[in-house]
C-alpha cells in the first residue's frame, strides 16, 4: 500500500495539537512557533495532495480503506475529489494565517494575572479543529464523516467560550456571560442538527446495509438500491438539516452572529471560513449524491430559503452596530449564494458554489482579520466608536477596504468570479430567482460601504488619533490573502480545473443537464 | 403441605421488606429489610423448585446467598464509613449526589 | 500590444499605491508618464489602423481563458476597432492632460502620490472597458471605473460630505450594474455566450421580447454610469471630488461609458424598437432635467455637472435613434470630452485662485485677473452652446437633425426637446460665464478670513487648458468636414441618413435662433442687473431645481428612511422572533428539565418508591399482555 497521504494530512495537525498542548506553560512563545510550524507543514502536505491529484482521473483519488468497526460495516475510508482538494487546500492555507493573526490573542493578561489563559490550549485547539475539518473533507464513509463533523464542535466550543476579545476578556462579567451564551448556543444548535443527522445516518444504514458513500451512491445510480420516496425524503431532510444549521441557512442562522461576535477575530474566521464550509461541502457531497431524487424534490423550498438568506442577511448586515456581527450577517448572505449555486443544479452554479466556498474563505478572512486588528487597537467592536481611521492608519484602512471590496464582489477580485457563476447558473434554470438574488449585490455594496464610511472616513475621532498602523506580523497575514484574492480573481483557472470534473460527476448523479441556450436549442 | 402457602409467605416477607425499605430511615434497618426481601425471593425460588420438581430454583437460591453475603460486606463497609463522616445513620442525610 | 495599453496605467497604479512614501517625490511624474505611454501606444495603434483598409481594421488579441467552466466561456480578450480606438485616444489623451494639470492642482496635498495612483487605476479600468471583446470583461472595467470614481470622489475623506457622496455614487452605480449583470445573464441563456461578435451576430435568431429585455437592462446600466434619469442623482454630489477628477471622470470619460455601451450593442437595439424608444425617452428627459438643474445651481461645479448630465442626455438620445444617430452620439461624446474637460479645468483654475470658493455668486469680474483661464473657458463656453464653427455646433446640430430625421410624431417631439435643450444650454452657460468672469467683484473672505487674491494658475495647469481649448475649437470642424468621422466609424456602427422632414439648413437656422434667445435671456437677467451675492428665493421651479428637482428628497424619504426602518425592524425581528422561537424552545426544554430535576431529590427512599412503582407497572403490564 502506498503512503497514506490523506491520513497524514489530517494526522499532522492532530499531532501538532498534542505537541503544542504539551509545551510547558512557561514557554508560551515556543508553543506558538510550534503550532505555526505544524500548520505550515500541513499546508505543504495539502499542496502535495493538490499536486498529486489528477483532475482528469478517477472521481475519488488517493483513496485509503481499512476495516474499522466491521460489525456495523463502518470503514475507515478516505478519498478526495476536486471539491475536497480545493477545500482542504483552503483550510490548510487559512490556518497559518489564523494562528499568526491570533498570535497575542491568548496571552495572559497583565492586568488580571489571576485569570490563567492557556496559550498552548488556544493554538492546540485551532490545530485540532484543522485536523477534524480536513478529515471530514476526506471521509467517504458516512459514519466516519459524521463523527468528525460532530467532533469538531468540541474544540470550537472551547475556542468560542474560552477566548474572547482581549478588549473584553475577563475584565467584564457581562462580556464573559455573553461569550458563554454564544458558545452554548453554537454547541446546542449544531448538536441538535447533528442528532437529527445521526438518526438519518442510522436510517441510511438500515436501508443500505453499509456506510460507504461510494458503494451506496453506485447502488443508487445503477438501481440496485431502491428507496421508497418517503424514506429518501426523510433521510435527505435529516442530513440537510444538520448541514443547513452549520452552513447556516435562514432561519437556522442565529447562532452565527453571536458566535462570531463574541469570539476573537481569528476564531470567527475559523468558524465562518473553515468550519461552516463543512455544511455546504456536505450538501454537495452527501445530499446530492445519496438522495438525488429527494434533492430535486426539495429544491424549490431550499432555493426560497437561500434567497431569503441572501436578502435577509444583507439587510441585517446594514442594520448592525457591531463590526463583527456585521461581517457575520454578510457571511449569512454569502452562504445563501453558495446554497443557491448548489441547488440550482447547473454546472455553472455548482462550480461557482465551490469556488465561492474558497473565495468566501479568503475574503472573509481578509476582512475579519483586519477588523480584528482594528478592534484590538481601540478595544471596541462598535462601529460608532470609530471614525477617520483612514487618516491615522492608511495601510490598515486600505487593506480593510480591499477586504470589503472582495466582500461586495468587485470584479477583478476572486469572489466576483464565483458570485457571477452562481448567478448565471441560477438564472439559467430559474430566471426569477436569479434576478432577486442580484439585488444582493446592491445590498452588499451598501453594508460594506456604510461600514467603511463610518469607521474609516470622516473627521478623526480623538480616541483613534494615536492608533498605530499595521505591524509587520499583521501585514504578513493580510498581504498574502489580498494577493491571493487578486490572483484568483484574474486567473481562477487552477481552481476551476480542479473543480470542473467533480461538478460533472455531481451533475450526472442528480441526472440533470444544463439548460441549453435558446439559440442553440432552437437549432 | 401445599407449596403454594410458601409462596404466600414469601410474598408477605417481600412486602414487609419493601415497606421497611421505604419507610424506615435508619440505614441498618433499611439494610436488614433488603436482606429480608432477598430471603423472600430465596424462599420463593426454593418453593418453585419443589413445585416444578427440578433443582434450578435451589441453585439460584445459593447464588442469591452468595450475592447477599457480598452485598453485606460492601454495604456494611459503606455504612460504617458513612457513619464515621456524618455521625448519623439516616439515609436521608446522604443526599449529596442529587443534582 | 493592446494589453500594454491597459497594463501601463495598471502598473502605475500598483506601484504608486503599494510603493509607500519613498515615491512621494516622483510619484506624480511616474503616473503622468505612464498615462502618456498609453496615449503613445494608442497613437501607434491608430496610425497602424489608418494604414489598413476600412474592413480589416479590427484587431483582436486573446490573452487567456478567464473562467473556464462547463458550458461557460469567459476570456480575457481585447478587441480594437475604430470605435474603441476613438475612445482609447480620448481617454488616454484627455487623461494625460489631466494628469499634467493635477500636478499643479494637487501640489499642496500630502496624499498626491495616492491621487495619481487612483487616476492611473481609473485609466486602466476605463481602457479595459472600451477594449474588452466581451460583455463580462467590459463589466470588469465597468465596475473598475466605478471603484476609481468612488475612491476619487471620496479622496478628501476627512470631509463627511465627500465620503457620503462617494458612497452614494457607488451605490447608485451598483443599481445600474445590476442591470448590466442581468443583461449578461440574459445573453448567456439566450445565446450561450457574451462575446460581442457572437452576440451581435446572433440577434436575428431570437425573439424581439428577449432582445427588448436585454436592451432595457443595458439601458439601466447606462443610466447608472452615465447619470441619466432616474439614476442621475449621484453626479451632482460627485463634485465633492477634486476638480481634475470631475473633469476626467465625471465629464469627459467615465460618464460617457453608457453611451459606449449602447452604441456597442447597436445590433441589439436595432432589433428591439421598444428598447430604443426607451433609450430616446431617457435621453430626452435627462437632457431637459440636467439643463434645468444647471440653470439653478450657484455652485459652479454643480452647474457644470447639470450640464454634463444634459449633454450626455443628447448622446443617449442620439444613440437611441439607431443607425441615424450612433455616429453623432460618439462625435458629440468626443467633442464634449474636449470642451467639458476644458470647462471643468477652467473652473478648477478659478477655484484655485479663489481659495476653493465654489459659489458663483461670490465670483465676478475675474476676466482681468485670470486671462488664460478666461479665454480657454470662454472658448469652451462657445463650443458647448454651439457657436457656429466650434465643435459643439457641429456635433449638437447633427443630433438635433437626426432627432427630427427619426420621423413621425416621435421625431417631432424628440427634435423639439433637443432644440429646447439647446436654448436652455445657451442660457445656463451664459449665466455661468457672466457670473464668473463679468460684472462686479463680489469676493468674500473664506472661513478663515483670508481675502481671495485671484491669480493665474501655474503652467502645468494652463497648458492642458489651452490644449483642450484648441480641441474644443477645432475638433468639430475637423470631424465634420467631408464627414470624416462618419466614414471612420461607419464599418462598426453603420449609418443611415433617415429622412428628415426639415432640411439641414432649417434645423441649423432654428438652432441659431434658440441660441440667441437663450444667451439674450441670460444676459438680461445676469448681465444687465447686478448679481445678488445671496441667492434670491426664486420661483417654485428654481427652488426645486436647486434641490435637483426633489429627486434626492424622494430618495431620502422612500429609500433611505424606508430602508432604515426596514433594517431596524428586521434586526428586531431577527432578535425577538427568529431567535426567540429557538430560544423559546430551548427555554421550554430547560423548564421541563428543571421540573424533572426535582425528581432527583437525593432521598434514597423516594428513588426506591419509584423503582418499586416502575417494577409493579412493568409486571402488571406483562401480566396484562399475557392475559390478552
């Protein structure tokens, strides 16, 4: 058997997590460097995965398969398709930036020495999340996927509940209470989703007799596994509910603003840019492949919910007073686009949705991390507390603007490509839906520019007058992200080439063909 | 004698034991009542063995005795340590495990 | 080679914006040089094109495949034909002059390097817009110029009014962009492509309904970018930007992108008469709207902005006329580029000398103090009102003629509107001229108490003004003699003379008459009588026009206030209702568990009771089941 590359990619951050946690308490800095080292090593492995992956080859590649709980037919099965590779690469890419951006987030507070802040724990938890996210992108066994899809909630819970903004941390009982409220809310929402999914997983086992995604999908495709319509629909809903909570789709979204608002900026990026992608990824991989008929049955309802997410998220973003909550609602709007693209069931829509997952990761990371730097300088999350930052810290303002422009999908930056593909893909099949979704781009401009105007322009507020500009470490976080946003905006071909064959497979799973252009159809 | 009468006796003993467990507060008495219930069961087993004409019931009765002996050992040890720490032998005082 | 046109200013933008303080001293020269490089390349390509036959002048360059996705092909590819090369020369030529002008104008601004970076960014985006060979790439340039415009309007960000104006411009433009993206989506679902060549050749293969829809969406896009009614409200506020920006972006080039879009998509509009009619209506309404607003404004830049709106209305009107008007739309666009840029630069020069005062009521009698500005501004003025022999005369006259040539009632209405517009143009421009350069001095000290000392601007500012004035004087004649411009563009836009009910001479005569009427009226009102330095209350129309004919108030009440209420109430709903339902469920589960918790009271005996009870129930149930 060849070298288990996928296992190694997932295991390396896990090892890193243990190693980081084991560093003695006094040697805080060493732990940070160790965590950074492991995240970079994982990135290298992820790059190797991407290089070894042949877009024109089999559907799942680099597969590994071992018996695990043989009594229940649970196997340790890994394999990646183009979509998986893209998301693993995104995860591995973002984690070093998250670690670097959160470099001082878990330092013990000088003012409140009584409160012990486990620096090692913070970085170990981040690496643990990375390991679990990567393996859930790789798993082709439904049960294996379920375990890690749920298990990543545990480290996330501690990251949200245990490490707040430095501005508030420990200094304020109310902030602490809000934080644990957010963490519990996050956990409960996702656990409920997970439980329902567990029921569906078991139901699937009862119907199909094993957990292997490939076997079941194959059996579904060649007709040897028939499901009653109602069974299929129920199972689909069970899976979809869990994914919709995590994605998050309206009206299951309310945990996200709390979680992102209370967590530190790097953790907020971890939530929205990495962990939540598990939800949309799983919709593509599990819902569509396992339950093609039920997916088509549910499409109209899901499209409506996605549309509501887009418009509703954007409108609420306009009404926010808190920078981080604003970004959270913007993310809800963007997730609406992703789900729209997936369920439009056109090649453009699904390619766009996959690209969107990657690009949204990058753009939110850029915007949120800069926002985090801003917040750490002033110690407040309220938009009204800022003003005129542009004059004092032009580089910070400039990067913030670019992050914002990426969020509003300015052409030339990566998110435009994906958003346009999603819109075109949706429009091709459902013109009305496509047109309504287009309103989202106006609203996106509104909330981004309002945010930028209120924080960065205007007369300089006295409190921000002595605000320092970005430091070298912070610039090292933001600059590569921005460079990537530009590169992928101008030349997205490497990613689309990776994704296209996978999308073709998914399209054939659901037995849908792209609508033909009118002129061609007439011929 | 009709073996069914033994069963009535066993039921009576069991009921007395159960009532004792429920209404008495002293741990030792509760403990003895538990023993009483066990012995009521033993009696019933033996009576059934006689009724059915095989030895299964008697064998189980022996098992029960062994278990009862083990239970006495562990139970008394707990009671003694409880009495040492609380200076009381009331069941209701030991309610630390509640939520 | 074509790619270099875009690449040069893009490089400039990147270097200037990322370069940091080290470039402060040379940045403006670098920016200007790169703009000039673009112009030179444009010239080379142009002469190259002149050497070829009329039919094979189109040049294509395919750079790379941009978004390759199943069933979807978007390329980064350029197309240079007569139409785009005209734009290239206008953009890079006027652009270079304005770069030059800005060196002097922005001399005392500590962020001058960044200003030039933004200007270069604008040039790159605008060139991309006119060079793209498909609608999606055009869209990139389209939003790119929007971004540059946003950055430049809000260049003086410390002023809240500037930041607000910038945001407004971007948002209103986004509404237009929405139209463009829907148009592209429609093209994709109809034709399976959005490359100019493929789409425009295939227009015959689909129904009129689809084409009308596409046309209307393109018109929406054009309305946003070109400040046409109903999306015109941003242009007046955009004057918050530095004056060179107003000249380059909000007069000469960017705002004319809508005209380019419509002319470029000519085949679509030709096949969709309803959409064409909508275009002409928008153009006609805007040309009156802008002109009326222009009459009432006391802010010199806003008066010029109203005028820009109105002149672009002319172009849109001409573009809506179909093959009769395309050529004249572009011709007016080019001449307008010269004289309006010149006028704005003149206004900038005046402001430069008057401590940045913009209120014309506080000018007066400046002609002696700023002779060069006076002469160049005056030539621009004569050109815009259509004084015989100058550029505006040729291009505007042709549009009025073409409007009549449309034929039928439509032709009469459009033609009369265009004539009326010409009269109002003459009126408000004369007003600007008189209030600024003639009459008494009405100078007032500025906020810091400094008395203005008007003086002529430095060479770097006057030279571009002189060059633009030369353009304003000569361009029209040069283009029109022997119909040079028409023959040049004909292979791309085609041309059709239409059949005018009026002879060319009649139209010209009528134009002259209304011109004289307009000028006379203005002279009677502002020339003969002294201009009060506080604006009189004015009639209802004047007051409405001062407030942009109440359009902003409408927006404020309906969109801004309504939107605020909507978002506020949604935030409330999200918190109480959506979140409330879930929290309520959680709370009731919590309450239930709280009650259940009481069962765990810690009394061993009560546990025993429940155990006994449970066993009893189980046994009873078993027995019952047996019995049944």
